[in-house]
């Protein structure tokens, strides 16, 4: 009968949620309409709304926000349905054209895609719990909490020349102000204040210098963070699109998945394990809290 009820669901992590949405979109996009999806998988439905801050209670806008690379144009129009006669004609045309008639309709395929994803998610949840336990043990040891990123203080005029487009006078002024290299320049938080100290009217010039310093420093930092293993950095960037501290921090609850996503790690002469990846992810997360500007850089996804 009628009445109020409360539905309890487990929310899906964003990366896994995106995989589920792509699976449904690939098999039957129409199943992603609000009315259908809410019945197909309440967990997916509510997870989508939870993960999007700018699209409350609007599943169509939320989907576009989550995966803008997919085609969502069909959500703006009414669902087109074929009459029984039209469906039969289409079936006959497929048979005559040698196209196999699907054994399952698209809605069933979408359900199957969701169920498979949920099974993977259960495994993911178990792994996540194991990783949290491992992290706790690691923190008790204190080894990784003691790790710090050291910013060099050595004077490197060439680095500053590269950032300032060869302005010798400004390089000397930066050094006088205690900014000796691009790593120190990258950590400057107030470009306007530095511009005033340098007597530069246009603060955007200094902002450009800082941007260049951060781009150069980023390459150094990710290598240092990964224990100076350049081969591992390249493998993570090329195979898992994980080439910045922000990228690595996003994997801290599932380092095993990142490890498997970068098969070349197993071929490196130096031994790289899931624990190694977990350590790098923990370090990355700590760095993001320490250096705000590191949160602005992520590896582009082709």
C-alpha cells in the first residue's frame, strides 16, 4: 500500500561510478534516463546525484557533469519507441542483412553491466579495507609520516632565467629576496606582493613566472616523490595517466588497481610493489595538504 519508506544504498566511489555509467551508456544509453535508472540501480542513481555538487536532483545535468565526453543530447528529448510492427520489421531487416538478433535486449545488457560492475565493486571494497589496514600499520610505524619534501635552497640563476625569460636584472632581485631557484619561486603564494617588491606594475608577469616555475618543479617533485625512479614515473604517466602528486593521491585507497594499470612497473629492474605504490600515494596526499598549488595540476586524459 501507500506510505513513506526509506531506501538505504551504499554509495559508489567516483572512479568506479564512472566505469558503471560508461558500461550502461555503451549498451543502452536510454537506460540512463532518470525514471529507468532509478529502478535499474538505485545505488548508481543516488551515487550520481551525490557526486555532483552543481546538479542537485537533476540526473541529466549530473551525468553531463560527471562524464562530459559522452553524448548526452538524447536526454533532452523524449524517448523514441517503436511500435510492435516497426520492431518486427526491424528484426526482419536485421535477419535479411545477416545481422544477428541480440539474445538479450539492451535493457537486460545494461542490467548485466551494472551487476558485473557491482561484483567488481565488492572486490574493490574488500581491497579498500585491506589497504586502510595497511595504511594504519604504516602510520603506526611512523616511517612515511617522517618523509618530507625538501625544497633546495641552492642558487640556480639559469632556472630563474628560464622562468623570467632571461631577465638578468629580475633574477638578481629574486635572489636578493631569497628566491634562489624555480622550486622556491613555485612556492610563492602571493604574486601581487612579489610584484610590488620587484616594482613590477603588472602582477600577471610575476604570475607567469610562477606558473613556469611550478610546471618545471612538478617534474622534479614527482620523481623525488617516487624515490627517484624515473622509469616508474614514466610508466605511471603513460599507462595510467598518473603523472602528478594529485593523480597519485587519488589512488591512495586502491594502490593495487593503479599497480595493475601500469604493467611496465613489473618490468623495472628495481622492485616496485603495491606497497611501494601505496607509499607514494600517501606521500602525495600529504603534499597536497602542504602545498596548495600542487592541487592545480593533473595529467590530461586523451
